[in-house]
C-alpha cells in the first residue's frame, strides 16, 4: 500500500543509479545552491551535484518529529509495528491534520506489509487516551501505545518549503541534460539549523550585494545585503581548553520522548564560549540553545543550565565545533571571506542575506 512505501522512503536513504535519459532515479542529499531556477543537490552517497527541476505535478511531503500531545480527534493517523503475544503493538506513528502523502490510502483493520512480521493500520483519530480511531471501513479500532518509540507529523509541502541547507530525498526521471525532473520530494524539515543557511566564499561585493560561491556548487549566487545584516566570526577553541566551572552555550538536538517530555541527552552540534549565538530555527522540535556551567568533561560533557539548573549530557556529533562567536564589522565581510550565509527568498526571485558567520565550517551532514 502507498503508506508503506512512503514510510519506507522516509526512513531509508538509497540511491538508484541511472545513466540514460528517462531512467528513474532516487537519491538523498543536501540543497547547496539554486541555479537558474533549479535546486542543486549534493548527493549523500556519491557527493555528485545534481540539478533538480521542480515540475508543476511534483508531490512534496515531509515529516518532522512530534509528540502525542499534538494529536487531536479528526487527524489522519498511520501506525506500524509488530505483534507481541498476539497483540499489535505499534512502535511508529505518523499523523497529519489533513490527507497527506503517508497517511492517505484505504486502511481496513490491521494488515501485514511486505514483511509479514511488520503490521500497519490507519484511519481517522477519535481519541488519544485511550487511543481509538476509525479505519476506512468504518470499524472502530483501539490500540495500546506502550511500545511506541517515535511520533512524526506529516505535512504536504510546497516550493516555499525548499531552502538551501535542507536535506531532501528526490525521486524522478533523468533528463537529457543530466538534470532530474522531480516527481516526489521528501523534505527533512526537522532540524535546528537556520533556514536558508549556505556555506561558501565571497567572490565579489558592492554597496548593496554579495557575490557568493556556494560550497560544493560550481556557479556563483548573488544576494542583496539586508538592511539589518548581522555579522559574526567563529573562532575555534581547542576542546581541551574547556574547563569545569566555565560558562558555555550548548547548541544541539535534544532527544524527545513520544509523550513530549524532554530528555537530558543532547546530540551536540556545537559548544560556544561567550555571549554571541549561532543562527537557529527556533521552531524545530528538540532544538536546544542552552546557557550553562560545565559540571564534567569526562566521560561526557555535562552542563548544568543557568535557567532552571537542568543537567544536560552532551554527546558530540562528528566535527562538533568548540568555538567563540564574536561580533564582526561589516568591513570584515569582504572578498575571499568564507563562512555561513543565511539567505531568504525575495519576491523578485532573488536572495537576501540576513546573517553572516565568518569562518564557520559546514556542520556534520551538510552536503553529505
């Protein structure tokens, strides 16, 4: 059934090789630039740059982490899991406020998938506690969620949801110019990075704009300088210089339980010393930017937050920077400077740069 295919695509990262025009392709990667109306995606496995054309008929959908607290009667739901002692106990739940690619279909009772040990069910939610829904045959189903591990919010996307720095999965067909005409786009919208964050190098500038060479891409991109441009510089600090009792800011992804309770374990994307902070998408569930005092450094970094004395256990993600951010002068934003540029779309189809972090390096997963 279609929902099974969708969930498979959301959770698996695969590449289908194509060589001839018309061949079907499927790959994942990061949008690293926009050129001539096409989105340039750096493929995760091969690091190949591929221009993706967005057709009018393209289907865009995404899923971001959520919690049971967000569910309401009337939502469409999809559940998947195994059978324990003869009882279907889902460990995965996806919901959407409306019909969405991933929760649409005709669900009747509890059905096996391609893997007979993996069952699924779905329909329209009636109650969260107890968890009751009507399947699409009108039969009322009640399930236990005691084995539930993850909750995802599914949504239909549009081209307004596409921005540089976003991880995507692309399904479509190869064209004669080696571009890909996308039929399906899966948006990984659940991340704490500033939307539109692009890494690159300044090739030229004038009083009103910057000419930027995006990292990994080949063609340059011009962006209008925002009237309120914020410029900072990232200065690396050796991790061994961190000390117990030092005040730092932890930037990372907090592990979230399905009930909505926040975990004390954080996947660390960066540790910063000083008052200046990194641009962040504050709407991302689990995004953490917390000031605190280092209580321990080994075997893991433990930070006690200043706001509520919460203890955070920080697990570094590969290449996690330890750095100080300082304010930079606009004069420092000049030719040959490298760093991160936060871009937003303009109504005329161009870009505007609102933030620059000089000497910032791509975070783990960007372009991979």
